[in-house]
C-alpha cells in the first residue's frame, strides 16, 4: 500500500477510523512507504481518533517502512488511539524504522493512547531508529495509560531496554513543569519498585514496612537506592518523616538495619541517642587472646595494654568494654587490626572485681588489685590518687564477680 488509512470525524462522540474483526486478523491495518508518512491516522473532535476491536489478531496495526508515525490518533476530549483485543492478540501495534510507533494526542481531556487486552499486549510500539516506540501527549489527561488486572507479575505499562551495549533506561520520565518526572502510587505494595537482578528473589519487602514504602530499591550486587547531587549545598537524598519529622507517632526520617558507613563529615543539628552505655576507644594489646571484656588493664613498657596484676597500679588504663549487659555506644580509633580491643573512657561498664580485699558497696572507689584483671575497693587514700578507675554502682560482699561501674579515672 502506498498511502495510509485515514479517518476524519467532526461529530462529537464518533470515531475517526473504526475497524472491527470479531473472528481474527487485524481490525485496522495501515502501511505507508513514502518518507515521513503515517500508517494509520484518525482525527476526531470528541470521540476516538482510532478504534480497533478484535478477538485474536491485532486491533490496530500501523507500519511505516522508512520514517514517520506508524499509528496517529488525535482527539479533542476522547481517546486518541484505542485498541481492544479479547484473545491473545495486541490492542495497538505500531512499527517504524525511525519515527514513532504509536502517537496519541489529546488537546483537552482524555487518554492519548488506550490499549486493552485479556491476555496479549495492550499497547506495543516498536522503533528501530532513534525515536520513541510509544509517544503520548496530553494537556490535561494521561499521555499514556496502561492497565492490567492480572494477579501475576505483570505491569500496566512495561518498558524494556535490551541493547546490552547501550545505557538507555527501560522507562524514562521527564517533567518540564512543577510535577514529578515519574510518579508511582500503590494501595498495597510500594509506590515505585526498582530492581537490579532477579525480582524472583522475593526481596521486595522488609517486613510489613517494605510493602508500604513510597520507593523500594533492591540490588543483588550494587546499592538498592542511589542518589547523586552535583552541588555541595544540595543533598543527594532527602528524607523526612511525618510532617517534616514533626509527627508524634513516627517521626523518623531514616531507619537502617545493619552497618552504616559515612565517607565524610557527619553533621547533626540535634541530640544523638545511643543505646550503648559507654564511650570506648580501641587500644593495642600485647596478648589480646587472653583478655576478656570486664578485665582491668594497664599500660606496659612497650606502650600496649595488658592485664593488671598489681594493687594501686598508676599505669592502670581502665576496663575492657562489653561485659555484662553494657555495650559501647561509641568506639573511637577503631581499626581492623586483630590485636585491638575497646577500653571504656566515659560512661558505665561492667568491671571484674575481687571482694577478698574488702567488701564492695555502691559508691566505693575502685582500683587495680593483685588479682589479674580484677579491681578492688580503694581503701588507702595515699595510694589511690592516680590509680582509681571508677566508682562502684553495685555491691559484692565476697568472692569474685562483675560489678557495674561508673568510669572516672583519677
């Protein structure tokens, strides 16, 4: 065919071009060989620009061999292009070498392109050149609308970039006004879900909160969600909870499960709440394999730490953090070396004590004892200065044990 099928209707509520094939085949077929021609063109002031209805074939087919628009539908307030297929066919199919596969234009209100099918594809646009497979433009309605009622992993609108050497996205959204480039809304699952890898890994949720997420991202090898900002004054990712973190019930702007690494400065305009009980710092130990949390440690002649074994030792450094129910809230100078352990500097820590040198009561000053790695009650004021490691927050009448202690080196 050397010319396209063209339909024009000026009567509101009628179709510019209608094709009906209830048995099979193509409802409307348009093919154009001239350069910049259109395969199928339908124009209507109030109805549907192009309407195709079929049981198993293709409702609307447009083919352009060189350059142009395969299917063009235009209307004032109805639907630009409508294709309906009850079987395994395609509602709308447009193929072109360098033009646009399917074009729908709505000037006032309606759907630029509408594709509906029971088991096939609602709208298919194929472009072998550098233009768009499907193009939808609307001043008030939806440029492209896709809908599916399937209970399986299907989508209302699907975009796929299959060029392994290319970098183009499967779906691209742009906005030159005040609206978002891509908007996602869901009643049960996440509004927008992004995957790198296989979605069948079933990593679509993190408990019930993941299903309620506005945006969910998952990757098998890279970051789940990545943000970038070129200006130093702009944040790559901005998050706020409730009404800009002023909500009473759930004010958190961010929540992380697992380790968080910050490659740069961390600025906080507010309080920091930590469940840990002390501020500790990593030190080198001469024999870390024989050191336990709660041990009293001293500085040796090599500048590393080891278990204490002398009463009122002025080289005492403190207590190894992490014993009992207390854990460090902050660890300074943390390194990956195997011979390093945290020593409590400020806060509360459980300390090994030996009550044979005196009953320990709440408020007693503690110092190093002759028992390796254990503290005792500091009873000699003359020898206590420079050797006290903390104040007892618990008591121990006899034997050895762990006693909570407030760190206060003196």
